[in-house]
C-alpha cells in the first residue's frame, strides 16, 4: 500500500494448464499465450497508467 503496488492475481490463468500455450521447453509461454497474458495483466496495470 505504501508504494501503491498492485498484485496480478494469477498471471498464468488460462495458460498454465494448456501445454499448447508453451514453447518446446515447456517453461516459457509461446506467441499464442501473449493475448491471454495481456488480458490477465491489463486490468491491474491500466489504472496505474492514468
């Protein structure tokens, strides 16, 4: 609260259990996951930019 920090509830929501959303290494999200990552982060990030 002192630093006006925000928490993204679960960055990997809708991605973590979908193996098709990961690169061959099985760790890093792939290109298909990027729109979902944006959907997960933007509602928390946007108010901080106003």
